[in-house]
């Protein structure tokens, strides 16, 4: 009976990827990941929200300074989450299920080793890392309290991220959502208990975060142990395979480079912002968390479409692939435009949710009004970047990952700030996003011509929505 249920669940996932009408398939896979990302954003905001209630900008800035470290954890996990997911989806599309299972085991156990190394390095060199991230004498104590706990829990933080990506690769977006949501809700419950109840302050926020990631990791692990997955992470499946590592790294490293550069971008942003004052560091950190709502929801949509894009590319169903991309671009643009309007008119209200310091609110409103310029097209960038990762297009994926931070944002951050001061600082981020989106669109049109030159004749999208 159990084997029959597992087989039925697997067939249902394959039907969604291969035959379900595009509109329905996108919402079936996308809604769970969008919901999970929304909860993830709320979860990421929780620490700042509760610490902000202590009305100490230095405490808020201390947590903001550790953001690059958290992105660093995710970057390491993303090597195997994005790289493994892209490969697994394409292998399933080609009907190579046994190889897909071996790829998932390689991704999981390799990630485990990487995060154990990250923990050791972080505990040994945490002070140097925090000073490099922009910590000042006023914030280094708070940042240290938070970062030490995060480094100790980094294996669970990273592996939870890696496993959620591997689950999405086979279309199990609902299960990936449950793991993220359960951990996030637990964090919201534990934060006030550890911060206020136990009086641990910033360290309590970090403890709550780590425990919530442990809960999410345990849920994902149980999913595999109960053999509900199409694939396996059993150590018995692991066998060193240079070709599989090459395919994982081909996509995983460019995706990870993007997150490493994001981490570096946050670090350099904090360094530049600290030159204007710790209140601007706090204001920028709050704004990043607020605008991240729109970014993460569109990222959730694109990640929900990832198995659809990878599977149909592997199966050479290019018309269905293009139909998925076009519809996802439309949905993401509508979402981004809606959030632009909301953030423009309610900027000060959003910031007051986190902290009621007048100076932080003043600078936060000015930053958010600049940031939202790029929000309507942010989803286009997310969808197309995920598409290139899903299709195994390493060069385009790498260039786009480098583009958002390394090629455009970081140079603009220093150039604009030196030329126009605080105004240059706040407009550098939307400039980077707009430039990267234009680059992504150019790559997409070139890819579309290549696909139809080698395969199907282009058809109307409506044919795939019936």
C-alpha cells in the first residue's frame, strides 16, 4: 500500500511537469514556493522586529551587519541546491531517474562537509569577519553575540536551504513549503521567548533562528527517510562521480557566486553606510528587509517554475518551456508593480513597524523611495536567472549572477556615493537591478532563437493553457 501511494505521488508530480496546462502548473508549483518565501521573509524580519522594540539602533545595526554572513551560508548551500536541482530536473525530464538519485546524494553529502568547514572557520575568525562586514565599536558586541550562535548552527541553516532546493527539483514544492513554513513559525514563537523571556537579547534572536532551521532540516530529512521522494540522499547512493560534480558546479557555482556577491554587496553597503552614520546602517537594513518581501515572493514564483523549466528543457519540449517563461514574466511584473505602489505610499508606516526612531524613519523613507524604482522589473530578472540555471546554461547564469552585484551594483555604490553622497548611495541599488534585468532580457531573446532553430516550431502560448 505504501509503495502504491509513493508511486501515485511520483506520477502526479511528473504529470504536473509534463502535461498539466501551463497556467495551472505554474500556480500549482509556484503558490507553495511563494507562500514559503513570504513566510521566510517574515521569519527574516522577526529578529529585526523584536530587537527593534528595544529601541536601540545599535542592536538593529548589529543584526544588519551579520546579514552578509547569513547570505554566505545560503551561498554555500546554493551550490548544491541550485546546481543539484537543475541537474535533477533535467535528468528526470530525460527519464534518467537512477542518475538523478545519485546526483541528489552527492549534492547532500557534499553540502554537509562544506558546512562543517564553514562552522570551524566562522568560530575561529568571527571577529575579523564582523569587522570586515562594517562593525563599529558601537555594534561589534551585538554583532558578535548574534554571529557566534549562527556559526554554530550553520550546518543546519545551510542544509535546510540545500534540501528545500532538492525537493523543488522533483516538483515537491508543497513539501518544500511545509518545511520552510514550520521552521519560520517556530522562529516567530521562540524569538520573544529568548529575547525578552530569557533576557538574551541579540543572542536570543540567533538561538531562535538556529532552532527553527533545525526544525525545518528535520522535516526535510524525515521526508527522504520515509521514502516519499522520487530520488534519494542515502549515503549508499553516494559515489564520487566527476561528471555529476561538473554538472552541479557548472550551475551551482554561478548561482553561489551571485549570493556571495550579494553577501559582499551587503558588506560593502554597510561599510559605505557606516560612513554616513550608524542610523543609516540601521535604516538601510530595515528597508532591505521590507523590500525583500517583493523580491522573495517573485523569487518564490521563479523557484516554483524551476522544475517546470528544467524538466521540459530536458524533454526538449521547447514550446511548453517558452510558455512557462512568458507567463511567469507576466505574473512577476504584476506582483512587482503592486508592491511598488504599496511601498511608495506606506513607506514610513512599514518602517515604524520595526523601529520608532525619527532619524532612522527619515532616512529609511528616502532609501525605500529609491529602491522601489526597480521593483516592477525585479521579477523579470529573477525568472530569467532561474531559467538559465534550470537549463544548465552556465555562462549566461554566471554573467547574470556577476552582473547584479559585481558588474553593476558594487561599482555604482562607490562611484555614486563619492559623486552624490547619500543620494548616490540610495540610487545605486536600483541602478544595478535595472542594468542586470536589461542584460537578462537580451540573453533570453538570443536563447529563444537558438531553441527554435534546433527544435520545435514556435506556437502560441494559448495552446499550452488549454
